[in-house]
C-alpha cells in the first residue's frame, strides 16, 4: 500500500520536475539578497556594516558567528561586493550596475575568494590562500577572502593563518564565518571584528516566504507559510528549501493540509481533541484517537513531542506576559487561549512532566505503542488525581513537606455566623475569610468566642466560667455534652480538634480583656497533648517528637522542652510559631515562650580514652555477651592478636 503510494509520488515528482526543469532555480539561490537592506532579520549587523562602509572605517578581519542559514555567507558576499562597488550609494549599498557589481552578481569576480574550511582544512590549503593574498587586485579596491566554517581548520592551519591575519596587506579583507564561535582560538578572536547573527523570527521568515510566493505567483495559505517558518527554526535556507519542495510537489499550491503532509507534522487539531477527551476521562476515545494517529504513519515519539509542545503552548497562554512566546499558526491562536482557560495550570505542568518522562524513556521501552498509551491513560486520570491531592483549597500539595500550610489556609467556621451576619457582626466579617486562626493570633481566638456565644446561647454563661480559670481541671479538654455535636458539624476536619480546644479555652477565658492564666505544669501538659493531637490529625510527622518530649515549667511565661535527640528537637522547633501563638492565646499571655534542651540521661556508650587491644576488646564483648565466648569455644576459634 505504502509502496504504491510512494511510487505514485515519485512519478508525480519527476513529472513536475520535467515541467519546471527549465525555469526552476532553488529559491535559496534565486532569492539570495543582493544588498544589505534585503537581508532578513539581521538589521543590527547590516546597519553597522553599512555605516562602516560609509565612514570608511572597515576592519580588515571580520568574524560572522551564528546559527546556520541565517545569512552569514550572504552578508559576507554583499560586503565583498559593496566595498568593491564603483559607485556606492549614499546609503552604503552596492549599486548593482557597475562593472564590479555585475561581475560579482554573475559570480565571475576575481576579487572574492571563498574557502570552505570544512573540506579544505589542511595547512596546505591555508598556505595556498596566504600565497594568493600577496598579489594585489588587478581591478577594484579590495580582495575579499571568505572562509566558511572556519572552526573546522586544523590547529596548524590556524597557526599558519595567524600571521597573515595579523598583518594583512591593505587591500585584503578576511571574513570568517562560523556556527561555533567557542571553537575559535582566542588569538583569532582578538584579531577580528565579531558580528553575532541572530536566529530569524518565525514572523520574519513567514513574511519573506510570502514575498517570494507573491513574486512567483504561488498560491499559498498564510498558515502554511507559518508552519514552514516554525519548522525551519530560524534558518532561512531550510525554510526556502522546504518551500521549494512543497511547491514542486503540489504544483504551486501551498495549502495548510499539503504542508502538514509534507512536513510530517501532526495537525494540532488532534491535540485539541485529545485534551478534550482527556478532560472527559474518555480513555477509549483517547486510545482510538492515538491509534488513528499511528495509522497515519506518525511514530509514538513524534506524538509525544508534539503533545509536549502543545502543552507548552497552553502554559504560555496562561499568562499575558508569556503569550508572546506562543508560536502557532494564526488560525489556532484563539483556540489555544480558549483551551488554556479551561485547563488548570497544575494539570498542564503535571502533564508536561508525565509526557517528558515518557519521552525520555521511549527509547528503552520495548512496546512503544503501549508505552505512549500508558502516558495517555495517566493524563486521562490526572485531573482526578490532582483534585484528590489538592483537597478543597485548590492548591496542589502532593508532596507537602510542611503540613502547617493547609492549616493556615482553612477557613474558620463562620458559615452559620454569616447567615445572621448583620449590623456590627458584618464589619467584623470583613476580616479576610481565608485567614486561618493561627494567622489571626489572639484576635482569631476572640473571633471564635463571639461565634460561639452567638451560635449557642446556652453556653453563654460567663459568670461561672470566669471563676474557674485558675483550676487546671478546667483546662483539660473534656468537651461538654452540649459541645460535642457542634464539633462534628464543623466543616474543617483537620483543624477540628485544635479549634475545639481553642473554643473551650475561649469560653473559659474572659472574653473582653482576658486575664492572664498561670503557666502550671498540668495546664501546660494538657495543652501540649491537645496540640500534639491536632498535629496527629493533620498527619504531621512532628507528632512523635511532641509525644516523647518532656516539659518543665521555669516561670510564669517560660517553660523548657526536653527532647531526646537533635532531630526531635528540630521537629518541635519547626512548629515554634504555631505553638507559641497557640499557647499565648491559651494562657492569654503574650510572653509565653519556651527553650529547648536535650535529655541528659541518654545512655551513650562510654568512650574510653584507652585504646584497647584486640584481646581486651574481646573480653569486653564477652562481659556483655557471654554467648560470644561459647561461640568461640565451640567453633574452636582463635583470636588474632
Ligand atoms: Zn556597483
């Protein structure tokens, strides 16, 4: 099937070639710019060169660096022609009419010598060139030597060239061109005026292609030219040769579909459909779509690559600032923006990650199709996975290290409060809703108190509670029966325990001004246990360290945490802010703080200064583990003294 197709294509190709043979010149040659102003995308260089020519300040050696196909050789040739022109225009351009210019344009000038260093890189080649330099030009002012791919010269060739480059005769000008500037010896670099050529932008390329197509009366679709420009990645020569190829294949009809086919690019439409199906978790359709793509002759890695680029484009659309980086066919621009709006950033980034990994491992995979399919299936379930790990905050925290973060993001339970929220209450509600009780500090605690009173008039008994605060028993978090159901109705689950405690204490506490409560060991231990509980509910790994720690009250506002090792100490200290805020609110004492110390009674092995010899070591071991002696005797082992 494929064989027949190719055969037909080839026949078609030869037929067209025959038709066009007489007038067909490769565009890259036919449309090589004849003066500086025609060079695409290198204004910074052509302007400088023109000015240098106008002011007669030419260097005797130039180095043109930059990616391939951006106009280095072209500029070198234009420069050679211009400086030899008999009537340079005021603008600093060649006239293209004089004898010198016409001989240049016909490629017959004796004043320009081109050497391709890629194939002529030996010392002899350079010596031959240096030999030529000695003779002054017979006509014209300058002899120009263009050495292409100069980084390919062998080091001995470089050295043979160095002397001439340093002190050339006044009529000689060297233009070295390279794609790899870093490979040029510093001695050469320092003797040249360096020009860095830029990659040609997609827009510039597309516009230039359009110009040529108009001149050649080729029917084109702008999206097709944009596609070619993208594919050429800033290399004009590639763009032109692609255009030539498509023109010759399609009988001068460059349409979007034709171009896709010839460049073997998968239509972005497929990716849009794929993403749509993925958002619907329609695995069957996604797999069918992929099968369809494979059937069209696209390889799995190309699909992955295209999909990666697609997601990259979506990500770029997410931000107005970055949107200028979006390089897609104009027709699709809006569609990209619409799709990006519907797709969450977290999804895009995770998708990029999955696809990237799949692409990296693609080579190693034995079943390539399955390998890609697995990635697509993952993408189908990705949104769901993200939602689960995100909870209700919308912030992904798959591998949340600091589990304090969710707490600060939770709302305090003000839902019912809002219903009644009128008059003075509404003003208090103005406090940011998403601000957690910890950020609120003491203010947060008081906020809850008011809620409390309002929600449960029965609990509004400040008198007996105010009498209690000194009693440590009141501090213990035994929820009153009236309170238990209320705790259950609280929307925030993880925070439940902690805010429950806070509420209890808030009740106990004087609501308006608050009297300071003494820091007793019982109250502290109860509070400590509750704090640890809240950590456990939040699945914070610090909880074990909290449980193992011992507490000592030093004075009214200082206590000591004794932990068993540095690691535990660190775990506890990571909670410092929250712990202090919690205790300060609880004891109504802004000064409450703690210091840390390590347990003294840790049984560390006693390190003796005395170096034991092996016999003594053995005896020590036997003291501790008598079975070792038996082992030695039974196996008739000897000690190696
Ligand atoms: Zn001229």
